[in-house]
């Protein structure tokens, strides 16, 4: 669209995070109706994530665009690997040598709000730096704490309401006064692109939440990993 690469990637990230905000609100509402949101966890993660995302977006405004793009691709590939390996070593995996009582205890969720809140800030930082809402990092984190996959998905969606808000604000503030922006932009957020994407992503979030609760947890996990691998390879430049 005849703008510099550095500016384009920041517009992509900033606009993406503003699209994520109403999409996450829509999805969280649907997940909440299915009682799949742990709001204490979402608030602990999300409040610290908001501050981190604001800081990450500020840092991203001063980094080269190519570094942001390759870093994004590498990040989602690492998340996919974490998700795949975590299936064998995380709380959800039970050794055949354990008794049933020991397996049940190992799979119980550990609702450590202090630790989860501490994880929120670095997740928010990565959100601001990558344009991801944060769900791609929150999902494997909550799985590590032993939460069931459907609760993980619902709580993650609720958490990224806050991380996406912080990131979008950061890109707006740091983009004010920038040169060669697209018309009808507020900082690094382009309103026409945001409107086109949000108009369809908000209702599709309802369908996505409904589909998530209809799928088995293992299948949902494999879909998540496959999407992350594809996006990572594409951003790195393989395709």
C-alpha cells in the first residue's frame, strides 16, 4: 500500500490488537455462558498483561520492522513446540506407573493467582511486541497449571480483553505524529481496516466459542498447534 515496511508492520500489529479487543469480548461472553471462564484468573493475568502490553507496544515502536516480523514467527513456532511437548510432560500427562489417586491429584488445577499475575506482565510485553492478543501464550501457561482445556480456552479469551486493550493503546499513543501513515489512522491503528475485520470477527467469535465446546479437548489442542505452526512458518518467510 505504498508505505514503508517498518510502518506497515506496526500498523498491522496495532490494528490487529484493536480487532482482538471486541472479538475477545464477544468470545468471552459466549464462553462465560458455558461457565468456561475463571474470572479471578483472567483478571489476575489480564490486569498485569495490560501494563506489559503497553510497555511492549512502546518498545515495538522503536524496533526495526523486519525484527518484529521474524520475532513474531519465531515466537508462535516456540509456542507450538511448547504445546506439543507439554502434552507429554505437563500436568495433563499421567505416567502408567502412578496410581489413580496420584493421577487425579496431578491433574488438579493450581489456582496460584500471584504466580499467574506475575506471568501476566511478560505475556503482555510479548503481546505489545508481536500484535498477538496473548492467548497463544496464556493457553499453554494455563495448561501447565493443570486447568482443563475448555476452561483454558474460555479464560484465555477473557484475559486477552485486557492485553489487547493495553497493546492497542500503546500503538495509538506511540504512532501519533508518525509519518507516512495510512489515511484515517489514529497512531498505528487504521480505522477502515479495523472496521472491516471487526465486523466479521465479532460474530465469528461466537461460532468459534460454540465449536470449541463441541470438540474434544485433545482435538482442540491439536488444531491450536497446527494453526501456530502454519502462522509461524509463514511469518518467518518459508511460504
